[in-house]
C-alpha cells in the first residue's frame, strides 16, 4: 500500500482526520481506535481487489455516510422537513422534490411567524 500525499489545495486535509479521531487517542479503552484502524485497513485492501473490491469499499463508505448523517446538522434539518411532510394537511405528490419544496416553504413560513401562542378554546355564548 503506497500512501499518496494530497496536494496542498486538496480537500483531503490531514488535520480533519486528527480532529475526527483525536478523542480515540485519549480514550482509556483503545478498542474503538483498534476497530477503526482495522476498518480503514479493510477498506484499503478492498480497493486493491479490483472492480469488485472498489464496489465493496464504495458500499461501506456509503453505509458510513448513511449512519453518520442523522448526527449532522443537515440530517437534523432533513428530519424536520420530513416530519413537516407527514402533516395530515400536507398534499401528497409523487415527486419527492415537490414534497421537499413544499416542506421547505411551510418550515420557512413557520420560522418567519415565530413561536405561536397556544390557542385558547372558544367560549360558548350563553343564550337564554
């Protein structure tokens, strides 16, 4: 396995790796760091196994993204939009982009309105 050093203008910056994995280095239990190192080793080994290996590594990276996404700020925003789209009065459409667009409009409008006061029940007028 040869290590290629990224170009200075590359988005693959070593400091990102250090920021991500620094907590593992100081953990008293090194098993998480060991498992992470093995996983990266397995990914590299897969990449060396030709097209099938590249596909396997690709799937593993996509799985990692799928699992980490809910913890990202965009993941939380997407969850809010999804929840908005589940509303009973929400129009059903076959086009997911149209659904997303409508959810974004409704969320934006709700944010612009600000917090809403709880609705008070109407008082019935007494007629005699």
